[in-house]
C-alpha cells in the first residue's frame, strides 16, 4: 500500500510538464493524496486524457495548455489554476526536454530555446507562486534537474548546462525564502524509463550500460520519482530544504 500524507489533502499543487512521463505520474500521485492538482503541458490530447482519468477516479484536477517557454502564457496558466483552486501551496517544476545535440551545430537561437525549456521557466514559475507562499508563511518548490551533468553525459551540452544550473537556482531560492517557511529542493532523476526514453534511447547497448552502471539491476520507472516527490512535498520532509536529491538507482 502506498503512503498517505494527510497534510497534502486539499493543498493546491502546480506541476509543469504534467501531461506525460514523470510529470503525469506526479499528477496522479498528488491526486491520490487528495490534493487539488493543476498541471501545464503543450500536449493537449494526452493531458486531457489524464485529467479525465483522474476525475473518473475521484481526484480533483485542472489542465491548462501552455508552452512554458512563453513566460506570459506560463504565468497566465498558473493564474488560471489559482483562480480554480486557490493560492498555490506546492510547485513542481518538472517540464524539460532532453534533446540530444552536437556542440558544433548549436546556434544562439537553439541555445536560448533549450535554456528556456529546461531552466528559465523554473525561475518564473517560482516567481509567480512565491507571493501566495509568502502570504501563507508556507510552501514547497521542487525543481527537477538531472544526473546528466553529474555523470558527464555527452552530446547535450546545453541541456547539461541548464540542468546543472537548477541546483544554483534551488539553493538561492531556499536561502532567500526560508524565513517564510518555504522549502525549496531539487531532484535529479537518473535514467527513468518513460515511454519516450524507451522509444528513443533504449537499445540493447543502452540496456547493457544500464545494468552495468546502476547499483540496482533493473529499470527505474516514473512512479518511483513521483512517490519521492510527494514525500518531499509533505510535512514528513519538513526539515528538508536547500538540498539536491539524486534518484538514479545508484549510477556509478
């Protein structure tokens, strides 16, 4: 049986990139806790199907279609969730895109676009919810990073640069807003077997590397990240802030 955190019931949660993959698992888990979950995504069909699924199971959910690289649209979507459910208690900055790219081909426009989707929106989403949290003297922000920069992943220099910066952002926000009882942490997933990862990157060679380098000799699934996320958002983790949690099965 999965853990239940009573303090999450009726909390207003915002999840970016919540329509598929790890984000969808996070949305499901918060809904199971009785939270009011608003999520943003550009994938309308998948997101509406997820929202219907959650409502059918008795959960409270609201979907806003938004491109997180459009900051005005991002802020408006968060505002729509606030209008629907009330002040934001928990923000999960999950949206990202790990597109591979050769350094020699990166243009200034591509650089700006990758930074926008993997880092910039995390700052402005936090900026949009902080007034609610300051007023209530409580709040949780969870920023998703990646282990890619920690293990020296190649062919994605802009991605690894942006994801390493998530840690600096997290620690600055934790320091600045700790006096308001706002906790800010980062989660760095390892190789999590979303449908996209399996379809695009999981090859026999990739499977061999996974089994060789992970301490846990199995595939990690999105729900394992979701379960850790809701724990970190709950009062069970009330002393945890300014930290970087690696969830990668022990990749060495």
